């Protein structure tokens, strides 16, 4: 008999696509061949079939009403599927769910594994988080960001000569509500940064996408790309601009020189993880407007970052983190 697991996660404009994608990567990295995963989600029309594992099925949920989740309805449906598929565990990766939601579920189902970036006061078996207020709290399990990365990204070697530092990627995820894409493009052009290729990802929930294309579309060095699954990373480009999301972790792991922005509070702990890494340059937070310092970026500064690139150091850190990841996966499986 298979050990079924239900995953409660959404992919809508309010949530973005990062949470559903990281859960799909988690399924692959756990490699639980005896398990079947059911993803229960409020979702849009974006197809994930090309990245969905064979032992996984998406179930459509419609619990959003007037822009908010109907807690009673959502709990009822979640409990229904936990019972229907005789699930042993419930994974929850959704910062839009309230404390009351967890309380209602916990009354009927105890084995809740919660993934949350900035809160821990929920009813559940285990909370996987970067917030470690009390190391003696048995309910808290530290988060390892790499468990959410694509396997190909994890295994790719970092070699400086394989990167083209005249090419850059700009990727602020599926929403970019702070319009950082336009801000970075303006900075690159005003400062005459010498990129021969500027590859810009415009997410499906980016409300400013049309304006950005109209404003910069005539520039022969700027290329726009929309969402495709699986995501096609330009692994040859040497420079990356983006927020502190999962994509930033992936680009760090690919060895690129990164300029990252804190654009939402759920990225705070990931920012702390990334900003101390080689080749990662923290520009600042949109909450304090300090990221305006990027306006001072010029070709001389970028060349300094390139000259300091140390692929041996990056690979040593990477190999060490992969070893830790293997042990982490083993420890995580023991929770289930």
C-alpha cells in the first residue's frame, strides 16, 4: 500500500509560482518511491504537467471568495481529501492560510508538516522554517534552502570560463509588484553597462509587463521571455538581477554574480542566507529604499566583481552544502 501525502499549496497572483515549484522540487529530492503525492491547490490555467513527477497529481480547489480564502470551506475540502486518499501526512506551503486554519485542521489531523518562511505559531507536527527562536523546540525543524532546488541546478558544476559576463539575466519572479524589473533596466541603460545580451523574464502576474515591453522593446540588446515549464535558465549568462526568492538561490548555485533585492518579508531569511555567499551582492530592501544604491553601479564595479570570482571557493562551498543536503534529506524523511 502506498504512503499517500497531501500537499496544500496555491499558485495564483496572490501567491506566485514559487511555492508550488519548490514543493515539486521537494518531491523529486525526497525520492520517496513508495509515496504518492496529491497537490490540493487554488490554481490558474498555467500547466505544470511537464515538471510534475509521475507519482504526483494536482487537484483543483476553489476556496477563494472575494479575494480571501474561505477558511471553513478550505478546511472541509482539505480534510475530505486527507480521508479520501488515506494520507499519512499533510504538507502545507501557503503563507495565506491563517492560524485558525491550522487549528481547525489539527483538531482532526495531527501530522501536519508546515513550510513557512516568517511565522511559527501554528498547530502542527513539524514547522520547517529558518526562524529558530528556540533550538530546544522539537516542533521546529531548520530549513535547508537547497531541498527546494531543481536537481539539475544542484548538480551543475561552477566554472568561471563557462560564464559570459557580457550577458545578464533579470528575473523578479512571477509577480514583481515593486516593478524592480523596470528599475534595473533603467539603471543598466542610464549607466551604460556593457551587456551585449539582457535577458528579461516577465512573469505571468506582472501587471507592468506591457509597459516594460513598450518602453524597452526597441533596444536590440534586450530580449524578453515569458514563463515556460520547465524553466529554461540561460546558464551561460554571468550576471543575475533578482529578488531573494528561490530563483536567486538557483542562480547563486549556478555560480553567477548576483545582485539581489529583498522585495517581500517572506524572503528575509533567504536574504540572510544568500548575502554572505561568494559572488552574491545584496543591494537592499524595498522597505527601506536603500536598493537605490544600485544606481551607482558601473562597468568598473562589475569588473571588480568578475575579477574576484573564485570558482574553486564556490565549488568547495557547494560540495560542502550538498553533503549537508544529503544528511538533511535523510533527517527530514525520518519525520514522516
